[in-house]
């Protein structure tokens, strides 16, 4: 994903839509990896270490809690 397309994707987010362009471009510099996640794939589970934020460029994400697996 190019820096321009990433900045545009960020600007379409309700969370970031009101930010100035220079701030949006600054945020885009901190994004590193881009990958497709196939439908149905679990890419993070409760309790996993997470050192990043996730941006959904297209498609949907379902966040589910499974109380049966709680510690």
C-alpha cells in the first residue's frame, strides 16, 4: 500500500476523519506491514501479546469473546 493510499484510508476512518492532512501523513509513516487475512481466519486471540494497532482497509472484522476460554 502506498503512503498516499494509506493516508486516504486513514482519512476515511470515522476515528481519524477530522485530523489535518499533515497529521494523517505523519500517522501513515508509522504503519509497517500490510497483509490480507482470509475470511474466517483468527488472527489474534484473547491473551495474545499485541504490539500494534490494526487497520481494516476493506472487508469486515468480527470481534468475539469466548467466556469458556477465559483464564
